[in-house]
C-alpha cells in the first residue's frame, strides 16, 4: 500500500462520512497552516513588530470577546444537554453513533461549532502580543490552545459523540466560569483586588477538570464497554500533559510566591 492509499484510508475511509465533507474537516492541511501561522505570529513576527511600539488597549474588544465566550460556551453546554448527553452519554458505557438520527447528528454539529470556538481562541494570544503581555504567551498557553484545536478536530472527524462530548461539556462549563472571571477583572484594579482570592481557583478548577475527565475516560477500558480505546488514550494523554503544565504554573504562580512571602 502506497502513501496515497494510506492517507486515503486514514483520512477518508476511517472518517465519519457525515462530518468529513464539512469545512476544515476533510483535510488537516488548513488547520496545520492556520496553526503554523498563529505560532509564527505570536512567537516571531508579532513580538518583533511590537518591539518599538506602545501596547494597544483593546478594552472594548476584550469586553465583547469575554461576553461572547461566556455566551457561546454556555450555549454549547445547553445544546449538549439538549442532544441527550445526560440520558445517552453520561457516566456509563457509550457506543459511538454514526447515524443521522437527531441526537447523534446534533452532537456532531456541536463538536464542529466547538472546533470553531477553539480556533477563535487563538485571538486571545494575538491580543496578548499586541498588548505586550509577553509572560502570558507561555509554552503552557500555546500547547493548551494548539493541542485543543487538533484534539477537537479529531473528535469531529472520527468520534463526534459518545465519551468525547462529556469532555466538551465539562470544558465549556469551565470556560464559562473562566471568562466570567476575565470579564469581571476587566473592570479595573478595584475589581481585580476583590477577585484576588478567586484567581488561583480558576487555575485550580482547570486542574480538577483534567483529573475528573481522566478518571471518566478510563471507563472506556472496562471490559464490555463499547468505547474506542484510541481516542480515550489520546484524550487521557493530552489531559495528563495539560494537568502537569497547569500544576507547574499553579505552584510557580501561587504556592511558591506564598511561601516566599511568608519567609520574608
């Protein structure tokens, strides 16, 4: 079997025929190019362009962006519930359903919309560059954004329902809380001072999310469960990596500073 046949087998024959013709799904090329341009801009061209320029503000845009994130992620949670998540895919063995029936087909559409949201998340890093918030453009930040985009792409292309939708459900709920915090913080130093005790809890909630979802995904390995092992392994590996990176960030940002302050 030649390279062309291998590519066709994995990219077309194994893909979900319902979603494989949707925009951005048929081939990984567009997503690879988009992500490569994103990484080039936020780590190379963007910082050089801003080197001798004053940081931009974007206050109004950031306010609208945070509101949009809260609304869209809340809608994702609502529509996953409406598509039968609680009855069909919550805390029990779930078989993948590739039919055009209402609930599984709606789940596939929700997964595609979630992909678009994750691509739009790249805007967040671009804003950091224009605002000269270099510390925010960390390896953790870049890995989390890029890996999430490709993970959701894999879900849409191959596994657009079942266990994966619980990951989308929980992640979107966490993002509602996270962007609510960002929205309130944008009201200025006084509000940020009030929210100071909440700030570490935002990172902690993300870490708890990863642990909970890893435990949840382990059920796909229970004998007799129809869950597919490969996507479970990919998601568990990704969430474990994210947990380690977030844990290191939490210790460096909050625990170590608290210890140093007490020593002083």
